[in-house]
C-alpha cells in the first residue's frame, strides 16, 4: 500500500507534482540452462476528481513511455546473483 498525503494528492491533481511508480524484478525462470531474467516497469499516476473529498478522487495509472521492458529491453543490467532466497547485489 502506498500512502500519499492529501496535500500531495491535491498537488498531483493540480499538476504541480507528479507521482511515479517504478521498479524491477530479477528472477530465474523454470527452464534449465537459461540466463537470469530482468523486467523493469514504470508508471505515472494522475488524480481525477476532488482529492479533498472522501471517495471522490480516483487514480489513473498509465505506463511511462520509457523504462518498461524485459531482458535486453531493460535500461539497466542484472545486479543480483542466481540462486536462493537471500540474494545480494553483485
């Protein structure tokens, strides 16, 4: 859950601030002898309605034009090692 203060929601609705969600996941798929995989995502959140009234505002989430892809389409290289649950950056 993401908690956004009402003052920030108002600023987002008025276009004075932006809210973005981005991240990546690195994983090993279920097939033998395949390379480590990476997927990146980025989205822009805009507010619709009145952010000051309970249940009156709605979030609109759209994909950012960049930073969405898998493997060779990714902006950044893989940074974690192949293996168990206690992965550490390499």
